[in-house]
C-alpha cells in the first residue's frame, strides 16, 4: 500500500524503540515506594499515557507533584541499557528529510530525549507531555506536531503501537499506521496494520514523502 504525506509523526516507546522492561521495572518500584497495592496497580494502563495521568489515578492530588518527579527520576536513571531500537527504525528514519518527521511521545521532554539519545535518534522536533494540556487519546499532541512542522494535519501519517495513540491520530484527522509490537492486530484500529517499521519504506518527493507498507 502506498500513502502520500507531507509529514510522518512517530510515537516513541513501542514504535521507534522498546523500553517496556524499563517501564515495568521503574513503575513497579515506584508503586512499592508509594504503598500502592498490586491490585490497584494492575488496573492502571501504563503504556502510551502521560505519567501525570497515571499518577493522578493512583494518588491524592497533593502527592502528585512529588510522585511525578520520582517516577521521572527512576525512569531517566534506568535509560542506560533499558532502551532497544526496534526493527526498521534506523533505516526508515535515515530515509526521511529531517523536517518531514517528528516524535510525539507521552513521556516528558527529559525522559523522551534521553531514551531517543540512548537509541541514537536525534529528531529535529520532539513533542512531549511537557508541551500539551491533554494527552493521547486526545488529538492535541499530534495537532501540535503538525502545526510546528507547518503541515496540514490531513497530510500527516501517524505511526503508533497503542490504541490511545491511534485514537489520537484519527481524531486529528490523520492517516494511521499501527504496529503490532505491543498489542494484537485485532486491538488496533488503523488505516494500515504492520508488524513493525521494517515493513515500511519511504521515498522523499518534491511534495513530501511517499510511504510504502507491506501488509
């Protein structure tokens, strides 16, 4: 399948890189430190959501700022050796003009940049949880990325592995490509579903980027 676009917007964790082992390790330690029961912790969806939303679900409002700072500290400290580049990421990004793609992550700017740097990825534009007021599945993160790139949202393609991120892309009026790196295909609603970025290739054109996917 071929898709013509002006810009490509990538989620980070589960799309470009995998840090799931680190996420689980750090959040489990954090929950233990704050006395959160295993039952309460198991009910919370960790993947693809800003840490602030997760913390607010589990703790009283007055405890949120300190707890949020603590989980960021734990995750940043765990970056070294805790990030794995996913298949196809390096080749795809290397084929793209720097001003035609961005990373849109639910992590903070500090954590998102640290994970990307660990994987050898240096995006020209990173939109993080620090830049927005509403996280995925709200379209705000992707709409902000499109605005900063100066591209019509309808001419953007979102690459995501999580249902919340795909919902955000659809709500932004963008085409969506789902990766089955963390969820089963039947859990993902997208224009195209692929196993990972190794099934995606791109060619720069005068008007943007032509994407080819192997379904």
